[in-house]
């Protein structure tokens, strides 16, 4: 059984950096929408012949990077609010928009206007993971703990 003093050492949500809370919330929302999209795509008439490989890839990347956003939020809490960690979160979000959501729009809505940006979404995701690696290994570059 834990003592009251050990419970007092658990950080309250108020001391978490705002960016950590945002990335945790956005990661959870993204994970939620990936489940909704997965279920919807299984039943949409446009996919009666099966869900295209590109859409399946977009779904798996969204699910994986939703976990990445959650991890980034936790890393911001553990390591402090650094520019590298914040860049990782924003790059993951950008990657989700340019890659996954772009592919959804193309295959579900027939909207092909931003097709050329799909590879940039992949690049954003790659850079996000590299930024995360730098952020968790580098002690410098910290900004305000409350940001």
C-alpha cells in the first residue's frame, strides 16, 4: 500500500507543460479518428471492392503517429519543453495532415488537388522522429517549463 507521502510526489496536471497536454490530447483525438475512419472505410460504398492499399497505409500511419504524439506529450513532461520535442509534435501533426488526411481526401472524396504534398507528409513524419530522438537525448535547448 502506498503512503500519503508517495502520493504527494505524483505531479499534478497543472505542472505539465501546455504543449505536453496539447500533444497528448491531439494524439488521443487522432487515435480516435483513426478508429472511426477504419470502421467507416470498411462500410463506405466507395470501398465496396475493398479498401485501397494507400488508404490502409494512411490508416496505419495515422495510428502509429497518434502513438507518437502521445509519446511526444509524455516526453515533454519528462524531459521538459524543448524546441526539439515541440518540433517533433508539430511535424507529426503536419505529416498526418499532408500524408494520411490527404490520402483520405483523395480516395474518399475524389479531391486530388494536394496530391503532390503526400511525400512531404512522409518527410515531415521522418523529421518528427529524428527531432524526437534529438529532443530526448539532448539536455540543452530547454525553453520555459510552463510552455
